[in-house]
């Protein structure tokens, strides 16, 4: 039986301390798109306190931020001078691995950020998609879908990073030739397509016309079979000729009668239906 290669995951008990925000290195400046969310988070931290950041201690007495960049920025914006932090003392390599895995466990991470971090674990540290899945607690398909975003054209990646296009919409565009992906993305944004609608548009583009025609014909045949069965059921219930003109969306149903007895029978059926409705 083949055993999975055991990967190295840094493990230490971090020391919980209170440190100055000025002694923490790391955390990029927010974009204009993040400004509103940053203000809301700053207000939240003022009321509820700052959850412990994750940092690595340096030889110079300063700290490198490993996880919690958003909270560090929000704390600075709120004017908070000192924050709680879980302090580790990793080597540079271990700190990189720990920072990547800790951030990937956080739901606040953007889809493209997550894809770049997963790619680093694979290319720089020899991890597999299964290693990432087990370590961060996400399914193997979820990891694979995130990494697929890296195969998109730079223009589409830019739309995802700016928040104009969701990761779900972007993943639907992966099978489209790179030179046509941006046009598809812009069309999906302009028309307000759902992910499902985007997937259908991509399928229609990639599927040969004769195959699409065949699929439509098969669907129409299935609907015709359902309508035929419905008409046969009506004939059995009414015990007379029933005919239909139309399709599954609209049309007309004709019920023939050949005597006064047929009309009385139909009237009895209507009386029964009305009596059931009155009971409800």
C-alpha cells in the first residue's frame, strides 16, 4: 500500500504577549476598495478588542507579522497602540510555511490571495494539493478549484482581485481560450449573469453547433413524451377523446363529448374537485 509523503509542518507553542503595533513589520496598505471595510473593522476592534495577532520574534526585538494583517491595519486605523499577539520563534523557512498555512485557514482571505499562497506551498516547499487540503481543513476539490484561478488571463485575474468578478464566475471561464476570457468576463458583468448562467454561456460557446442541436432535440423529445403521457392520462380519466395543440409552455387542450351523459360525467368530476377545495 502506498503511503502519502509526510510533510513538515512547523509546530510550536506561541507565547501570548502584549506588544506595540510600531514593533510589528508586515501588512500592506489597504486599497481604496478595502477602505469602508477597514473603517468598520476598526470600530469593531475599539468596542470588542483585538484578537491575538500571530507574529514571529526577530533577533532585533521587532516582530514579523505572520497572520492577522487586516486586524493590524484596523488597529492602527483605530489608534490602538498595543495589541495582544501570539509570539513564535521560528526559523525563516518555518515562519514562511506557518504564515501561509495560518492565513489559508482564515475565511477572510481573498480567492486570488489564497491561490497565490497555495501555489507557493507547492512550488517552494514541495507540498501537494492533498497536503494543503489536510493541513488547512478544506476539501481537495476546493483546493483544486482555487488553484485553477491561476490559469486565467491576467485581465480576468485583475477583475477578481478588484472585486468586480467573483471567484465562482472566474472559475467558469477556465475552459475558455485565454484570448477570449476577458470578453466573456465583461459580458457576464454587464448582463449580471449568475455563476450558473455564465457556465451555460461557456458551454454554448465551447460545444459544437451540431451537438447543441442534438441536445435540444433530445430535450424536446423528452418534453413531448411527458405531454403525450399527460394526454393519455386525461383520456383514461375522462373516458373520451382528448387532444392537445402546443408545447410544454403553452397551448390548448380539447376534450370531446358525444352525449349528454358525457357532460354530466364531467360535471360530477368538477363537483368532486370543488368539494375537496371547500374542505381545504
